[in-house]
C-alpha cells in the first residue's frame, strides 16, 4: 500500500490554468497552481480508511505517478486528493477502484 515504488516519473514546470489530479493511460498526472500536498488514501471493503500517504508538490509543478495499487482483500479503493496548505481542495479527487 505505497507509492514509494512509484516516485514521480517526471517533474517539470508547466503552464496550466487550473490544478488537477487525473488518470492518464495507467498513470496519475498531478498539477498544482500553488504549493500543495497530494494525499493518497486507501480504504478497505467496508470503506474504512487503512492508510494515508502525503507528497509535496510546488506551485506550477506537474508530476506523474503510477496509479495507486489496490490489494484484493486489503485495499478495495484509493482516493487521491490535492489540497493547498490551508487544507482546501484544489480540484476533484481521483478515485481508483
């Protein structure tokens, strides 16, 4: 239950007009308009939170990760959130099932 094996594949300065977390061909693309944190939360089959990891992303940075891996019988769903330093969401979360 970790993205440690999937550290950013690339990190570049980008010109975009909104923050996002999206799926892209089996990967996860993240872009932040301001300094922020990426939260990856794993849930079991009953919807109980079982693990959370966080990653820092800086203003105008784009990162690509492997999608969170689900483990049958342990983690049934993962959600990826992008929140600013005031704990406010910058975009809709990405859900992986």
